[in-house]
C-alpha cells in the first residue's frame, strides 16, 4: 500500500537523505581545472539522475575537489561564478541544489576534505543533518567517489565517462 502524504512528510523530517554528487566529469563535462562559465557543458544523464533522486525526497548536494584554487589556477570567487552558472542552469531543469561543498587544497596539504577523504561528506552530515546510511554518492571515479563511499560504508554509483580525466 502506498504511504500517505503525512507519513511521507514525517519520514522526510526524521531522516534527511542526500544524493552526494561529484561536479567535474559527473554533472558537467570535465575540462582542465574547469572554472570558466563558458566551458560549462552538462551531461543529460546527470540531470535525469538528480531529478529522479529529488523526486524521491533526496537533497542534492555537490561535493567537489577544487585544488585549482590551491594551485593558484583560479580563485574561490571564479569557482563561485562557475557554480552559480551551474546552479542556475540546473534550476531551469527543475533541480534545486541544497549545497555545494568543495575542497580547495593541494594533495600535499593532506587535508581531510580532499576526496576520497571523508571531510566534505562529514561536514554535510553535521551541517545539514543528513543520514548517510540513507544516502548515496555518485561520481565518475572509482578511486575517488567509490573509495570515499566504501570508507563510509555508503551506497554509490560510478558513471562511465569516455572523456579523459583531468586534474582536479
Ligand atoms: Mg570527477
Ligand atoms: Zn581539503
């Protein structure tokens, strides 16, 4: 039997669940240290996936490594401009992004937020009150998003992309 609306609302309040999705190479076509809004190309299948999960009550949270900031290739502000363009393009598709978490550090800094480090997801769990056991991670790299999900014992899905990988 189908749950009634009140039951569904209560479920949502009690357990907030998220689709944690990678940005470059997963939502948008990867490019070398993507940061120019004019370089933004969005994959159709990522749009379908986000829509489907949103319809099922998942918050959509982007988690992304942006070491281009630490490397001095672009600024935090330039990244925000790219993200704004992405959020507005997705909003036209009817997708609302709850939040975007990024790691600006270099690999050598050994921070805990550069994926597959768990810092970004743990922050979202805390700040947004997400139940990780009800959530899922989607990415394009098994050694990054797959590894991250395995560390946290979370469900995950890796999308196969033909495009070559650039640094992140
Ligand atoms: Mg990626
Ligand atoms: Zn970091």
